[in-house]
C-alpha cells in the first residue's frame, strides 16, 4: 500500500515540473550526455571488438577457444586493479581532466592490440587495456550524480548505457568491413580493425578536455538562476540522504548490502561479457556465412537499445528499482536457457531467444546503478561505485573463460550458454535479498516536493 502511494506521488510530479526545472535539465542533458555517450561508445567498441576480430584472429594466431576467452577476459583484471584508485582520483581532480586522460591511454593501447603475436602478448595487452580504461564507467556514474537529481538519474543512465548497445550494434558490421582490408600494407584484416578503432578515443580526449564541465557551479553555459536551482536541488537531496545515514569510505566497503549488489553485478557481467565476446562465434555456429556474421550479430543489440531506454524511463516514472532489476535479469536468464533448449537446428528461433536475453541483460544495468547511488554520497559514493564495478567486472573475466573452456571440452555452445544463464539468475536473487530501502524512496518524493518549492521562490 505504501509503495503504491509513493508511486502515485512520483508519477504526479511529472505533470507539475516547473519551467526552470524543465529548461535546466534539458540544457544539461543536451550539453553533457552526447559527450559521455560518444566516450562510452568508444570504450565499448575497444573492449568488445576482440569478439569480431576473433573470427579470423583466433585461427591466424593459433588460439584455442579457452586461450581466447581467458585473454579477452583478462581486460577485467587490469580493470579490477585500477578501478577504485582511478575513481577516487577523479572525485578529487575532476572529471574533465581525468576522463580525457583515460580516453587517451586506452585509445593508444587499443590500437596496439593489432600487433599482438602470441597468447602472452595478447594477455598482456588485454591487462594493459583494462588498466588504461579503469575508472571511466564508474567515473561517469559518479559524474551523473553531480549533475542530475535522482528523479532523472536512471533514465540518464539508460541513455548513457545505450551508447554501449549502439557500439555493439554498429561495431560488428563495421568490424566486418574492416576485416576486408586483409593484406593492405602487409597487415591482416583483424589488425586494421584494432588500429582504426583505436583512433576515436584519442580524438575524444581532445573534445572532452575542451567541452566537459566538472560541476554546475562551473557551467557558464547555464544561466545564473539555472545554476542556483540545480545546485540547491542536488544539495537538498544529498542532505536528505545523509540524514538517513552517512557512510565513510570504510563503512561503505563493509556494508553487507553493497556486497550483495557487488555479487549481483558479478553475475550480470559474467553472463553479459561471455555473450558479447562469443556472440559472433555463436552466430557463426548457427550456419551464418562470414559476410553476414556482423549484421546478424548486431540484431540483439538493436532490440536491447529500445528495451533499455524504455525500462530506465519506466523505473524513474514509477520510482521502483529492485524489481525492475530482478525482472530484467530473469528475462535474460530465460532467454539464454531457451537457446539451449532450442538448439542450433533452429537458427531463427535461437536468434529470437538471444535477442530476448540481450534485452534483459542490457535493461537491468541502468536501473541497477540507482541502488548504490541512493545509499551513498561523496567519497563513499565514488569508492562504492568503483568497488562494485571493479569486483563485479571480474565476472567479465570468469564468464568468457568458463564459456571457452566448456566449448573446447564439449564442442558445443549449449552447456556454455547454460552457464551464462546462471549469472543473471544470481543477479536477481542478490538484488532481492539486498532489499528495498523505503526510507530512500520516500526521500526521493520529498526531494521532488522540495525542488518545486525552490523553483517557486
């Protein structure tokens, strides 16, 4: 009953938004979100293009599926090591300079992937790429809390996260074209893929340095009254969170709920990256010709793009997070399990199941990040987001590694897909066990009311 009342209040506030709020959020969105999205597009392109390159690189370098899966997942070892320090530095130094640094270093290392020559050079390159990119994703999560009130944050996270899906949709077809550069200047097609796709983040380094703004107080592109409204709204929300509970960095790291959310993210990433890295090979196993692998592999991401934008908006509109995350996770698990039951003899139906699985996997992520950001503030928020992302992304190493081992041992993708289906099931259970903090939901409603009062002054 209480939950229903809170939902009605949240939904009604949509109709009562004052002009200054609407104008400010619109201007902030159009100024910042394209920059962040292009940056994340580059990030995901450079961490996942190894899957498309694998269609020729694996044979050329003599890798087994286990070697490739292990090496692809090593990205997350470097990511794990540097994630928390990187986000704490960003919190202290500011997003503009630190994100620009991240873009530059990962672009260079991503391009150098085109020159790996054996399994150990591949392993080392993937670790270095993880070290270079560490801090970008949780840094943006933190950055969004500096600019967007909680009522808007999940849909903005959905918009930002959609850049990864756009990357995964555009990446395979573009990768397929780049593979056709076989023999140009004496290089293999997969080498050109890595070299060319390493250039965009280097360019974005300069763009980010010039255009990104650290805090609302620095935003000369907002009118003074807009800066005042936004900062007061954000300060009010932070004060209300801290009135419920203020966490130090150490307390955040020791919080059981945060560890349950970390476990949930391990399950999500193990499944998601296992599918991302091996999807082109799975599609190839369905009998799709080499020329069509890129386009067919892009279809699940097109479906996921629509689903995640809608799901983030739906979660914000109804002020509910936990069951939105758990429900999407269960859809992902069901889609992957269905692939096993259908089998490779029915490629069209299998692709439909893969699309459903990808819709669930990608839709749960934007809503998931609203859970820790509703608990923490300040340095604890920076460290907490980085901890969840760092440890959670180790699942991105585990998933591809185990899938590759199973595929080599059985010669079939079925058991590997069944293993990947367990990941989102763990996510759903962990999120539900972590529970729903009603005090924080009520805080969001009060925050919306306070914001209306501020804008009326």
